C-alpha cells in the first residue's frame, strides 16, 4: 500500500473524522426534521469542522501510543479477561478465551502485516477497536450489574447473561473476520505451494 493510500485510510478511520461525520449526520437529521432551513450546507460544514477539531483536541496522543504498545495492550487484555472470567458464565468464558487467543495472534503481527501492505489501516482499526472498545464496554456493562440483579433476571431473552453471551459472540465473529483479512494471503500461498508440489510429485498430495 502506498504512503498516500495509508494516510487516506488513517484519516478516514481516525477518531476526528468519525466524530465530524457523526456531527454531519446529526445536522442532516435536524435538516430533514425541519429545524434547519436555508444555509443548511454551511451548517453541515461547520458541524463537521467543529466535531473534527473537538475530537482532535481531546485526543490524548500519549494514550494512543500506549494503546498501540503491543506488550502493554496484550497484558491489559489478559488482566481484563482474567478478572471477567471469575464473574461470567461458562459460555461467556469460552468466548472470552477465544477472543483473547485471536488477539494474541493478531496484535503482534499488525505492524509487519501493515508494512508489507497485506492489511490496511481499516483492518488495524478493526482489531484495535474490538480489543480496546467493544470487549471492555461489553464486559464493563455486565460486570457493573450486582449479583442480586443477575440472579433475579436469569431467564428470558433479555436476561443480562444471554445478552452478554450474544454480544461476546459478535465480537468473536468480528475477530474472525480480522483474522481472515490478515492471514488469507498466507493460506493462499500455502495452497499455491501445494499445487506446485503436487504437480512436481505426481499429485501425491491430493491438492
């Protein structure tokens, strides 16, 4: 991937642009509701700029750097998972372990894969978002509920335990997609090598 394309992807999936875009969507909702009239396009531009600058101003570069620190991120993930495993049901523990295993595979490989152009900024963004936002938010919401409340609401489609398991399953599938995006090239190379060997050795590999 060229440096220009990489910069474009970092911009498109960066927090300031996403916040600015969200502000524009809010402006469009106000426009279609009749709250904004003439000059709506200028208002939308202003909302985007305001959202972009506000998000950029609030971005803590040290925190971002820490978030991308491989060893620290994995350690914090393991600490979060270990703490949560003691308070969640078995089905949820299995999913947490699966998510952590996939993160342990993906996180150390991100820099190399991106430098080689195998993945783009979006895949990196998706991996880090799954680990630093989706998983902590999901577990945090569940663990904030007192045990007495959980016992009282054990059954039903909207029970906290069922919702936790369903949401963890979504995060696990999200990580599956990231794994596929990151390592499909290796699987394809292995298949090509297998066909080459089968051709050279008379089809003995059955590929």
